[in-house]
C-alpha cells in the first residue's frame, strides 16, 4: 500500500474517532466486575454483525466478568478507534475489500485479525421468476435471456426507476459500505446503462420481498450469508470476469472484475493479549460458520425475535463450542 494512502486514512480516521467518544460515553455497560476494564465493541448496522457482537458481548460479561459497551459507527472508522484505544473489538472485517483500509493498523501492530467467523460472497440478484417465470403464480418469464451482467445492456429497461429515468436501478447498500465503489466501478467498466441507489439493509430487503410478492422485477446487490435467501428465491447474474488480487484497490480506476469471495474475520486490539488475555483468546478463536449465521439472522430478521434473546439461546446450547474458543 502506498504511504500516501496510509497517511490519508490516518488523518481521516483521527477526525472520525473524535466523534466516536460521545456515543461511547453514552453506552450502558452490563453489570460485571468493575475492577476489570470495559471491553468496547464496534457495532455495525447489519444483522450478522449485531448478532455476533451480542453473542461475544454476553460471553465477555457473563462468563469472563468484564463490563462491556457498544459503539455504532462505520467499520472504516472502527479500525482507527480500536488502534487508538477508543474501542477493543470488531466482530466482522470483510476481506479482501477492507484490506487496504485496515492494513496500516495491522502493519503498525495495533490490531490483529482473528479467526474466520464465516465465509461469504456477494453479487447482483433478482427474483428467479424474472428469467424463469413462475407457473404456479401465472408469471411468464420477463427477461429469459438475462444471465450475465453484460445482458443488462439489453434488459436494463425492466429495472428502470422514475427517480433516474433512462437507466436501470441496482439497489445497493448504505453509502460507505465497501460494495458501493465496487459496484459503481463495475457499472462504469462494463459501460452498463445502470445506476446504483443507496438504501439501508432493511429497505433493501423490504423492496425485494415486495417485488417478489407482486411479481415485479428488481435487481439488488446482496451478500451472503443472509436470511433473505431463505425468504426469496433469487438468482445471481453471472460476472464475466472473476475477481483478482488487486482489483478495486484503487478507487480512481475502474475494473472489469467480479465481486470477490469474502473472508470474514474478527478484529481485536493487539494490546488485549497482555491486558485482557481471555478476551484476546475468545475473539481470535470465535467462529460461527455460514449455516449458523443464516439461522440466527432468520430468527432475528424474519421471526422478529430479540437479538439478546437469540444470542442467549445460542450460548445456552453451544457451551462446548464456547469452551473451545476460550481454551484453544
């Protein structure tokens, strides 16, 4: 990584970290041994992160006796917060897309990557009936030839949104998500007549469920694991060129490359190896797996169970797994 990029990141993060201190002060700590330091978790705004953070937080408090706090912020700012001592742990770092922004802190020895909490992937999805139809619902195929993202040059009209006439809409995540510049790069590189909107995860999923129920086409960026795949039968558009190492590393360039496979890892402050070795061991060993993540997200996002209750239930049924995390 060029030094100039690293310096820019440090400066940007330093500004944002100052804003983290206010919400951190307002977070309530769970009752625990007050002689131990409070372990502060960076908490991002998507379901798998919220659930994984709650599981770890309950273990830290109830089984290891540390007070905990949570700070909701962008993951980008989170690395700086952990490095500078304003936070301690993040449950998800999605690699390789986050590699360039977290690398300066890894190189400085301030933070470390832990275990793969689960593998993942991403792409552009639409309801299956768009290409195959749905005989049971009397829906004819809308775009039977739509197989690849390159086919959007012909079929973009079915995804047109009056908000941006003349282009098809790709429903995307919130601004600042790592997929945002990647998707826009792909649209430019392949000269697709598309535009990418920015939505919260809840709005993205609500729109896809609504489109599926109405039999209307919708194209949406989505990652996995995610509960939406248990709710809506979707197909992913093929990507003509695979991701390769170095693709999307420079946001001033456009890349003809697909979405990378994700290696999702925990993040922990290096200092905890000495100051709180139990926490360090827990976070560096914590693994949930894709099937577990899907099942837990389904309970929270579809069945509308409370995250704290779902986490507590999972902990109660998986103590042997937790013991492995704590003792290996």
